[in-house]
C-alpha cells in the first residue's frame, strides 16, 4: 500500500464526517429557526385569548433577543474550547422546551418567559454552528456563513407560514405543542454531523500555528506584516494572523490556537477599532429586526391583512434572502465583507423608510420581498467581515460577540417598538428605525475601514 493510499484510508472517516458537517448544520438550522418563529403569526390570536397588550408583544420579542444576547456573549467562547456539539444539543432541547412552555401559557408573562428560554437555546446553537463551519473551511467562510443565514431565513419562511395556515385547523396552544415535538428532530443532524474539523481535513485553515496553504507562513511569521488591511477579504495569511486584532505573533501562536486556554470572554476583541466597526455594522442591521419583527403581525392586521397574508409575508421575505445568500457570501469572500454590507444598506434603508407610508398589505409584502436582498448582503457581509478579521481558532467568540451586541441593539429596539407603534403609528416606528440604522451604520463603516498603523 502506498503512502498516499494509506493516508486516504486513515483519513477517510474524518473526511466523511467533514462532508456531513455543512448539510447537518443547514438541516438543523432550518428546524430551529422555523420553530423559533412559529409564534409570531399566532400573536393576534394570543392577544385575544390571553389578553396580551401590544406593548407586551414588544417585550415578547425583546425577551428572546435579550436571552440570545446573554448566550452569545457569555457562552460563545465555550465553542472554541471543544464544546460546540454539546452546545448545539442543549440549544435544541431549550428551544423545544420553550415551545412547550408557551403552549401551556395562560398569561402574557408566561409567553415572555418561554420566549426567553427559546432565545437562549437558539443563541447557543447558532454560535456552535457558526464556529464549526468557519473552522471547516476558513477560505469560504463568507459563503458558508451565507448558507447558514439562508437556512435561518428558510426556517423563518416555513415556520410562520405553517403556523399561520394551521390556525384554520387548530388553536395556538396546539400548534405550539406540535412544534415542540417537531423541533426535536433537529437532534438527528446535530448528533450525526456536528464535529470539529480535524487537522488532517482543515490543515492550516484552523490552527493558528499552522502554515498558510499558499505561503507556508504561520500566524506568527512575517506574513503578519500588514495583515490589518481594512476591507481586504483575506490577508496573505488567509485571515488567520492575530495581528489584525492587535496581538503579536507570539500571542497568536500561544493563546489563540484552538483547544488551548482561549480567553473565557470575547470582549478583548473590542480592543481593535476595526472589530468595533464590524460589530456596529451588524448591530445596525439588527435594529430593524428588533423594531418590527414582533410588531409586524399587528401592523399588517391594522392595514387590512388576514393571518394567512401575514404568514405569507414572512415566507416571501425569506425567499430572496435564501436565493442570494450564497452569492452574497461569495461576494464577501472576493470583495470583502464591508463592501458587500455597503451594497446591502443601499437597498435596505429606503425600504425601511417607506414602510411608514404604506397602507396596503400587499404592497408591504412586496416591499419586504425587496428588503430581503438588502438584509442578505448586510447580514452576511458583516458576519464575513468578522470571520475574515479574526483567527478561526476564536470563531465562536468572534461570531458570538458580533451577534450578541447585535442582539443587544435588537433588544432595545424591540422593547420600545410596541410603545412607539402605539404612540406614533407606522411613521414613528419605521422612520425612527431608519434614522437609527443610518447613524449606527455610518459610524461602523468609518471604523471598519480603518487601517491599524504598525
């Protein structure tokens, strides 16, 4: 037997496990995302049966965001210490439990508690999935994060549409109970495919001390010079040089290597102004998510939509995102995440502003179809920019920081959204959202494009 064939046999099982990772992540994400969003088309019915106020609808959305924020800021570094698979299993169990709690709720505060449990579970799941796929193939991190985002939006399409249609046959509690059972199916792809990339399959893409596939230089070598290159998609080290974060090569080789004593929080990454800028970019595009995801069913009902059209609006919103996510990720890998993000903002901001003047539910649904493309470019661009800027050994921490602070922005927006809509209607809600997005994104773009002087 030749050395090559022996290596193939020895590496066959790890290679098969590596090939299962991305399909497993996509399948599990679709199930969890759909389960997390089944409740939104049920909100008008729950308002009638449980006496939930419009302000409490905002608190319901905020609870999920706040719980996910805690998960993604405090628990995310565990994904960089070998616990990603366990995090994913726990996340699935918590989302299922949250749906069960919501099904049994008899008062509004119980729905809020259930939503918080689900938000925490979804938060730790998505960070585990993000860390695994970034380390799976760092050169294609933008594309793979795009697939993850597409799976999330596909779930947002399927879940609300299914629950909206099911309302014609069953009550909200029954729909939530069935959803709790269905989401447990996600344990199958998690247990089958969620594995860390091994050194033989990932090579220099994962471990900070390994050489770059083309240059043969390590994270602590000469290739770190000039690694902080603004919006360049992949520095000469393949994006793994710790110098982009303000560490020297010795620090990169010693403390950023996957599986070593990585920092227990991700806040040290904020020492880099560029990282702060990328975080602000993601936070800006999370503001609309917080502002009107929870209030959207109430808004659609007020302009004449029935529950089926409201559910359909969620589904149609997701379609362009799912279709363009892969292209958006490849664009981010080629041109840089910040560049893809800026293109998305040119689409997103005008649409958010115009929602405040719409009085026809079919027009609002069509506008959401267009907004989705901007959301895809912006979300995936920001996530890819972070993946390109940070050593993949800390991918969980970095993506958790990004999503966590973004969820902080969404939590604040969600908490005031119900009050804003009650007091000022659609114009105040959507107009205020557009202003906030523009200001935060402008500051983020200035910082994200900075070059650190050596």
